[in-house]
C-alpha cells in the first residue's frame, strides 16, 4: 500500500473522531526491510522511521542520515542495557524504557554525554509473561522514578496481545498517560492503527503496510 494511502487513512480517522489534523505521527517501521524500499520512502520526502534493533539501525542509518536531512529515528524494540549508549547516539526517540536498571543507565549516560533522546515507557498492558514492559500497576511509580532521575519521559507505548481487542488496551494506555500528564501515546500498528487513533494515539507504527511483507529468511 502506498505511503500516501496510509497517510490518507490516518487523516480520515482523525477527522472522523474529532482529532486535530496532523496530531497523529506516522512511524514508518523499516526493520528487516531491504535498503531499496527504505530509500524509496525517503525519496518521497518521508523522514520518520522506526527500527527494532540497535545493531540493524547502526548498520543502516548513519549512512542514510549523511545523505538525507531531518531524519527522525525511533527505537521501538527492546533495549539491552549494554546497548544504551549506542542507542542514545543513534535514536531521537526511544519507546521502550521498561525497567529501573535501564532508566538509571540512560540517566547516567545522559549526564555524561549532555544529551538524551526523548523517551517513552513501554507498558505491558496484557501482562504477558513473554513480553517486555512495565505492568499497569507499576506505571505511576516508574514514571515518578524516571522523572526523579531527570529523564525526558514524554509518553507511553504498548503492544496489545494478539488475541485481544486492541482498543481496550489503547484506552487503558491513554488513561494511564492522562493520569501522569504524559502527552504522547505510541500505539497501533498496520492492522489496528485506526483504532489507536480513535483512542488518542500520537504515534502509530506501520511497517508492512508501507514497505511490503518482511522476509526474515
């Protein structure tokens, strides 16, 4: 599906639910995508991209950033503590702060480097054992801990369980964000981004619908 079609669907959903036009930002998720597909989207003038892995991003984006201006890069996959410094040098926004050890590491490196990306806290809204994220009951305390560390936390992120209605999880995330005065909500992917917009998403993460199916082989 062309990028313009996704942008049109976002705009239509904003209008349908009474959202301000342009209040939802599209992250083009380029993980595991061939370079030519990424370049094709860059050549259309689009500049907001998401990656899941620090190592993959490090092999791709420094060169692209030297050729294209104003790229905004988002880390939307889990972040290992030992990759934090590299991630902070690569990404403009990190969506997956999910534990005190990582928060403390980011705070220490930010103090050393004099720079910190914008941050979001990943919430495990489905309380799934195999999934990263702060449990809903712990969100308020973790937001407070991050703020005490001086971290620029702007919002919350979630990935709903595959077998549950995502709107329920999007609504829960929005409620937690409002309670903590956090303006950004990173939620919604290729299959459900319109439902996320209806619940207040400010970032939706769309990959295969823009670039085509991924080949993990």
